[in-house]
């Protein structure tokens, strides 16, 4: 049985920290920019405005906090939501099974001027 324990531990989701609550997400991200990379789509840098809009160098969209998840809508694409861990200026986006789907660095304000 001891031989299987390491395999069981590997099968568990790995969190970069505790899951953020809605209030924590808002406090850390609203009015700031996150620059990072998503596994499915690559690099990104987005500013999250207080009015629920998000802006980037060459696209825009909408964001909302629903429950303890941050959700995004880009154009006509369906809404996508992630659980979030926040540690200092680092954010990790987690899928429904708790797997990491992306990460980024929180930068104060809107340094890109979008």
C-alpha cells in the first residue's frame, strides 16, 4: 500500500494557495492589470476596469465575479469562469477539477494605457 501513496498524491489537484473569495478577487484585480499565460491560448495582458470591462492591447471583453470565480466574456464566445488563487502579486487560474489552466502577475493600475 505504501507504494501507491505517492501515486495518489500525484492525482490530487495542486493549489498555489487557498482559493480566493469574491472579495479577495475584487480587491486584488479590479483596477489592475494581469500579465501572464494560459495553457489553452498563450500569453495575455488585461486591465480589469471597475465597470466590468476588460481591455488589452488588441481586444476587449467583460469580466464578472460570480460566486468565488472570475468569469470572462470575449466577443460572441461563451463565458469562461475560473477559480482563483492569489499569493502576493501572483494569480493562478484553476479549472473545474482544480487543475492549473494559467497564471499571471498582477501589476498596479493600467500600465499599458488601454
